[in-house]
């Protein structure tokens, strides 16, 4: 199939070795940040934070969180141009949702007289995913994966390589980035940059996906 979307998605892949001399331009970073912000989420909850590690100091802090596990991903911490920590709010409350409904009205998306209807009606969805202790992290974590998918696609279009990493130490990240996370939880990160020519074994390989008929049913 020769459609440009399919060409981009065939070209995108998980980079295994970064060229530390190559940096993503600030223009591309601006596009990426705005694209991330525009990600969709259930009831427009946006229960997320994206912490972008750009300086050597910040990347070193991330590098040090690999002390106990998943060292196969550790080189990306310093070699990739940037790393994004994807974090979700494990206790999304009605007050958190109030900020969203405020934005709904101030943006002109929602008429002001529908404020209470969205706040109360929408939040029942969050409540149905919340336990007695107020934990709804399974649901909010699902939302940041939507942002990840969107980000991967945008990176493909920008010609920037990336490595999603569930192989991170959430607990050490939680300690090292406690102030920035502010109670949110990071269970995966995304390294982004440009691959190292000749040293990235995953570059240029064909996609290994299940057959169309195994995953898509058209009725
Ligand atoms: C949520 C998620 C977590 C992943 N975690 C890792 C990881 O920790 N380290 C790694 O090298 N690749 C990781 N991957 C990459 C996958 O193995 C890769 O996306 C998959 O094999 C498909 O290959 P492709 O991305 O090159 O198309 C992860 C991918 C996703 C979507």
C-alpha cells in the first residue's frame, strides 16, 4: 500500500541505539508538545503529566533510576536527544475534573449553562472506574497510552526515532522525580532522537505484525 500514512507507519520503529550528537530542533519539539497536549482521553479527563528531560542533568537523574533493573534501556537515557516521562494521576477526583470542565467552557467548546451537566454526568464515568480508596489508576493509565500512540505517530511523521520503554523502574522514578510528578505515577517513558548509523540493529527491518485477518474483523 503506497499511502503516505502507511509509509510513515512502516518507517517508524523502536530505536535501539541513539546518536548522542544529534538533537531534535526546538521547532519539532514545539510541534510534539502541542500534539501531545491535543491527545484525546475518556471524558476529556487528561489525567496526565508529561515530563520532558532535555538537559544533561535531568537525563542523568533518569539514567540513575536504572540502578536496579531494565539496564537494557539505560543507554537511551543519556544518548537520546530527549526522554519523556509519561505519568498518570492514580486518584483522579471531581476537583481534577472541574479544571477540565472549566477549560470546556473557557475554550468555547461547552456552553456555560451545561457546566453542571458535564461535571456530574461525565464524572460518573470516572466513578465507575474508581474503588473505595479513590484509586482509578487502571483507568487513568489507559488514557496515557492513548497519548503514547498519538506521540508515536506524530514522531513518525516528523522523522524522529523513538523507543517506548515500559522497562523502567517506576519506584525509583517516583523517588527521583517526586517533586515534578506531584503524586502522579510514571510507569513508562519514551526516548526520542535520531538513531546511530550502523549500530541500531532494529533499523530498517520489516514490520512483524499479525495478519490483517487475525486482528481485524469487518462485518
Ligand atoms: C508500551 C510499550 C512498551 C515498550 N517497552 C519497551 C522497552 O522497554 N524497551 C524496548 O526496547 N522496546 C520497548 N517497546 C517496543 C516494542 O517492543 C515494539 O514497539 C514492538 O516490538 C513493535 O516494533 P516496532 O516499534 O519497531 O514497530 C515497547 C513498546 C510499547 C508500545
